C-alpha cells in the first residue's frame, strides 16, 4: 500500500475514534445538560405561537395571550376560571398538561395530522404552525348555572346534563372548582405556589367529582334493580313485596324505610318505586333476582366501563353481591355499590332514549387555526341495551316519582319529567357516620314527547333534605334546557 495512503488511513481512524469517544462522553456524562437544552428549546418553540383555544360553544374557556416580554411569547389563561377548570385542566411549563389540555394536546399545539394543510403553509413560510381549536359540547350558561347551584348548597358535589339522543354533555360541573391560570403561568414561582395550594387544599378542588371519583348511589340504584326486574318479566303494575322492615338471610341487621312509608304487605312496582321502599328492593334482590341478573343489567347501563369523553372516567361498580345479605344492601344503593355522577346521568338518559345508550361525549368539533372544521365529534351508540318495553315501563315508574313521589321538587311545569331520588349513608375513614349524600337522576321530554334532557346531581354529605335539594337543582337545570336556555 502507498505509504501516503496508509498514513491518511491511520489519521482517519484516529479521528473517528476521537469522535466516537467524544460522543460517548457526552452521552454518558453530559446527557442531562444537553437534554435540558433540548427540552428548553422545545418549550420555547411551543410558546412562539398561540396554542389553540378551548371553547364552550362560542365562549372561550382556554386561550393563549401575548406576554409582555421574557423567554416566552405567549402564556395560557382561562377566562371562565372555576366554572370550567375540571374540563380544561392546565397547560404548564412546569407541570405539563391535564384534562382537555392533555387529551387534545396534539391539536392544540399544532402537531396533529388533522392540521396537515396548516403544516404545509407553515413549512413554506418557515414558521411553526399555530394550534387548532377544540369546541366542546358544553353550554356555557348551563355550566355556570350548574356550578352556581352546587356552590349555593355549601357542600361538595357534581352535576351532569346530557342530551339523551346524542350523548352530548351539555354541562359537567364539579364543586369546589379551581382556576388553572396561575398553574399555567410562565412565572415559575407563581405556578409552583398555585400547584402547591391546589394539591394541599383539604377540599380537593382538583378532583372532578363527576367522573374521577365514585360514591354510594343510594336509592337511585333502584332504577337499575327495577330495570333488571322488568327485563326478567316484571312491569310497572306487578305486585311486589313491601313492609317497613326486612332482615335478609344470614344477618341480624333489619333494613327499614326512611319514614315507615311502605306499611302494606304488597304494592305495585310503580308505587313502591315512587315511595322509595327500601324493603321492596332488598326483598326483590334476594327473592326474585340473581346476582347475575343485577350485574348484567348494571353492565348494560355502563357499569365496569371507563368512559372517555375524551376525559377518562373511573368505572362504576356493583361490588360483591354474591351473598344474599350483601345483595339486599346493594340493591338499595349501599354495600359496595359505587357510581360516578356521569354514569348515573347516563342511566337516566338511556331510559329516556327508549333503552338506547349513547356514549357520552364532550367534543362537538375540532378546527384549524382559522376556525375551519377538521373533525367532528361522533354520536356513538351502544345500541338498545335494555328492551324498549323495559324502558317504557321505567319511564312510567320514574314519572310517578316526580308526579307524586319523593322527587316532586324536580317537576317542570308543562313538561313530562321522570326521575329517582337517592339518599346514601356513609362514614369517614375512621368509620364515623357522616351526613347523608343526596342524589337525583332523571329526564324530561320536550313538547313533542321526545327525550330532551337527562341529568344527575350529587350533593356530598348534605344531610337532611339532601335528595330533595338534588331534585330541585335537577329540575332547574332541565327547565333551562327545555325553555331554550341551552342549545
């Protein structure tokens, strides 16, 4: 080999070895430094253009606004504050993103494939493309009304309002709420203080009480039990056992009614449901229904499913109902039965919609930065999960609850309304008895007799009059939809 070529080859190998050594040194010993530079540059790039908006109809609930200087050109703010914090979540330099800001991050920051046309022009202009917008199904006025009503009770709680025919969520309010603006601040000290305050607040405002936690549903679970009974041969006119006391097998605990309202030995299902006879439903689940029949019906309504709206929802559960004593308690909404507010609203919506269950959804449509639609929210149906005859019988007994039963506070003048109240006993972590939870779930038909709205309201540890107050709030929210206050 030519000596000159040999020397060049040796030099090339030495240089290659030096390059490999340098790369190895950087990778192992300076990785964090370089990664920090890359991350910082990525963040700065993301804040060079406005992130997309999140809207409730035409009301902006999350937006980017120009800064007055500093390292970042834009900052995130939430004009509606506490009303929508459980929906929007935050977008933070320090803490990442949550809720809708997380679920639709790719669209909002402009990297979604749905924005290919924007991407083309941004490439031509050698600029970062702006983010797209998320238009939710929420009605801003209805959301505010739901939140204000919860706040006025003085207790924690949640409210969900649905369109039974489409699954569109018209309101999903959780109280207490929180304003994500400070956590999303570009100022690190402001963001840290806000995040620590949120995390350390004993009322836990960061918890969405409509979907991120579940609670014993009390007598609202009787809607599921009644559905199972009707699915297996019963009807609104069926005679069912009543009485003011019942002791299930293998237990010394007597199940009673709240105020001795069911002294008869027998009642029709419609009357027992309207009076909310605990003894009736405990006996039905021991003497007439199997654990499998109850579980099958609950699952048809959505128990065991983690809904994504696209916000994730914890799955509701019946718990262990294999033993008769457990089943008797579970069928009055106690024992291990746990429901989310969203699930309980969905049960009412399914009954109103003739047994067809629509998947709940928060997305109306997605747009590019100019407001042109790039995708639409779906209207996904699980099909008819209970027979149409079952749904119609349930409508009869739920209407009786509002017409002259325990849920009269939910009545809306001039409209057909049905529902079920619920009062749930519960204890704290030390087994100390707490004031009762209050529930109501129900529906209303429009002037043409078509399902117009379904609702669930939950009041945490409200105490005396809890279910009546929940029914009153539910009636007000349904009336707002029926009278045209919600699109």
